[in-house]
């Protein structure tokens, strides 16, 4: 089994999967290797890129950093919810960061598409300033609700996220961690924890995203459950990623591969642990890693 992240790994700087990377994925499938995409994106947003690749309908897509797992064909495998009462105290706890907050609901239908209200925001201006391209691409799914607590009168969400400049998001993370029911990024959830944090940083854009997930949710945990359900041991998993939200799956995999565009502190950790390093995402680093693992390295 090969588990590969999307943004910064599978997807290049142009937002597309290169021909070489797609060829490597197809070669893996032909060799009998199960391909799993594991992303921080929600299912619908990931499929905007994956839909045209022709991957197997039964290939798994772990989305929202491990909160939801579906097949490429949109069959639900697993979904975890953030309890409404937990979501309510979280909103109060991060009051000063509400202008950077998005609440996510799983509204995916049988066709793999979301509905409006899958993303709920209270304030638009700061989000448009920090993640404007994402906001524009997701406009059909965004609902403006004020106060945002009203969105919790129906279904429970699958996650929340705060996003903005790196230093501000580090303050948001520190504020979240003041609550005893919040587990830190990369930490094993304590028994009393209700939520788990995951962080993704893009230094070149001065952008950080802090995902607030149900306790115990991570790419790594979802990957292990999926592999076990398919009779695959952790030692037989290869994980390829580039950022801190990939750490959990890099740690549980039998072989970890870190992209050349990863943050420097994550690269230092990879060197400590003896993980394989590959080229950047805009240099077909994921393809190079998969080719090497399959013994089908192509001449450049």
C-alpha cells in the first residue's frame, strides 16, 4: 500500500498532478499496490483534482486529515464527528480567532459532491485575505452564518480550522492548548481529550492552517484502520508527504518518504529518523519515490 499526500506532494505548484506522477501511480496499481490518497482537503475538494486521473473506484481517499474516509467512487468507509457540545465550547474558547475560523460539515452525496453549508464562516474579510483562492474555489459550498453557533443546531461538524499568518496561527494553537481537552499537534490523544490539533505551514506564503479534529483523528490513524480492514500490515505501507499534518502517517508506515519542499524543521526530524528524502513536488519528487520503490525509475 502506498499512501500519498496531495498538496505539496502529489499536486505540483500549478495545482495539477504531472503526467510522470500519474504514470507512477498507475504503475503502482498495475503492480498490485493499493494506492491511497491522504489529504487535509475534504472529499469534494480533493476530487476536483483526482476525478480526472482515472484512479480505481475502490481506491481510498482519506480526507479532512483522517476524519473521513471514502472510496474514489464516494462510498463511505468511515466518518468521525466533532460532538456539538465540544464544538460549542471550542467556539467560545477561540473567540479572538473567529474571524479566521471555518466549520466543516460532511454533506457529500452519492456523486461525491458537497452541498452549500458544507463550509460555514462567520466573517469573510480575513479569510478572503489569507486564503482567497480557496474561498473563491469553494464559494458554492460556503454559508455565511452569524453567529456561527446557529450552524450547530443541525448536524455535528467533522472539523473546524483556523487559518492565517504563521505567527498568528501559532498564537491560536497556543490558545487552544490552554484547554485541557485539546491534544497538541503530533501528540497521542490523551484519554480525556476531545479534540486533536493538526498544523500545516506554507512559509513561502506566510500561511498556516490549524485543523481542529475529533480526538484520535489523524491521517496515520485512518491509514492504519484502512490497512487493517484490507489485511495489510503497517510494515507494508509506504507513506509520502511534505508537511506536519503528514507526520502521523509517516510515523506509522513501514517506509516514510519526505518531500524536498518540506519545512526545514520537519526535514531535520526526517534525518534523525532515517526517512527517505526525495525531490520537491514541482520536480516530480513523489513520482521519483514511487518509481524507485517499484524499481521502474524512468530516464529523465
